[in-house]
């Protein structure tokens, strides 16, 4: 298989300015491994991908909305850092 056809996990998180992300980019964008991203897509925590001919792509805006719905970090739940003096 040609090197260009092999999908590689990003070593950092520099993302293209594109709105549509492939699976590895989408996982990196939300900060999880590709296998956890697959699980989150299957159980509905992350959106299903769109299809563009043979390409499978995730909409960055849909990822943002799904990420916003994840629990925690919004002040409604305790974050574990509260303590009494």
C-alpha cells in the first residue's frame, strides 16, 4: 500500500482549516483516541459521519455541538476541586 494511502494518527493536533475531518482528525479534534471516538460515535455521544462519494467525514461544527453536550466542565456538576477550609 502506498505511504500516502496509510492513515496515520497525528502526533500533535495541528488541524487543517477544512470543516470536514477524517476519523483520525475528528478524534484528535475532540481529544480522544480513534478507538474511543468510534465508541462515542456508536453510542451517540459523537455525531455520525457524512459521506462524500467514498470519503467519510465529520463536520467540525457537529463535533463542537456534541462536545458541548458531554458532561462536566459547565459548572453544573462538581468538578472535584471544591473543599472546605
